[in-house]
């Protein structure tokens, strides 16, 4: 009974289980969890692990949609389970089904091997490459330059877009929406001195021209980012990269100057 005397509403949580050391294929275990207004899917998993089956395995860290470690495939969609209320994902049968991110090797239960995700990320040199002539004061960007980044800097590298991408499902050589979004961020950053080199790197058949514009990455992103638009921008810039590089060198000379925003 709840504190007001009513019966608690129970939800069936189906968790995909798989231990590659002993199981031939994945299967589901079902658990009953009480539905409360503030309970997230991650809370439900904690409850299952602490009170029902300690062997259920999943990743999480921050619990505040910042670290990106808790992305999972819930009722047919990649989401962050730490900021998704359990009540929002109950299907018509009163069930919430949790699987690991698709298209990635399963290490155990809901934990996937993200090696290919990080390898592709490294491939785009995600760090800033600044001028050797670093200004004495802070670098200044105009509000238009910040707006052009389209909030790409808020990506938390959760892997939701990567594992929702149909091209990744077929071809792990594809750089992927997460890494191309980071390349976009660096190419458009006026402090970066290697936009032409970056555009040459991503402007091949495993890069921006491999994207099929299916938009799954946009649907999956828990931060409402737009990797497809970023890829489209990189495609256009890749075709005029020398002119873009020249404009960047001009812009670099003004980095220490006040910016007049229009
Ligand atoms: Fe960090 Fe969910 S636990 S994003």
C-alpha cells in the first residue's frame, strides 16, 4: 500500500540480458517496479540491481544528462535513461523494454563496447589546433560565430546518434555523426588553424559523403543537436576549402580585436 492507502502501480521492466561468456544469444528478464512520479528509468534499474538481481549490468555516472554514459535503447529509441521518467516510456501493455545501444558489440547486458565510436572520434582530431601566435588576451568570437556552431559544443558524446545511424550499422569505416559534429565544431571555430586539413580529412567517402541523410541522428540526440545539418555544412565547405582557409587566416589576425556584431 502507498501512504494514502491506495495500491502501488507496478510497471514491468524488461531488461535484455547477455553474458557472452555463458549465453548463446540475448534474452529478456522481467522485473516489477513500483511507479512513482519522479522515478527515472535509471532509478528503476538501480532498484532492480539493489533489490532484485545484483547481476544486472549497465553504465551510468553523473545521473544528470552530462556524462553520456547511460544511453540505452528503450522501447525502440536511443535515450539517456538518467533523465527520462519511467512513466513516459510505459507502452500499452504497461511495460518498459530496455536494450543496449544497437549495432555495437555487447560486453554484458546493457553495456556495449564503444571502441569504434572512440576510434572514429580520434580520427577527426577533436582537439583545438591554435595559432602558434597565441594572443595575450582572451580570444574573442562574435555572436554570429557562436550562433553558427548551432550548440555543437553541448554534445556529451553519449553515442545515441552513432548507434542510431543506419550507415554505421552497415559500415564501421564511416566516421559517424558524433565525430563529424566535432569536426564541424572545430572547422567553424575561428581559433582553429587547421580547417582546410580537417575538411580534406572528412571530405572523403568514409566521411561527409557517406552520410545518407536519414536523420536518425537528429531523432536520437538527447540534446536536440543537428548532426545532419553539420555534415551538410562540412560538405559545402569541403568544396571550397582553400578559400575557407584563406578567410580563416584573415580572421586569425583579428582574434585579439574587438568584434563588431551586426
Ligand atoms: Fe550521465 Fe546519464 S548518467 S548522462
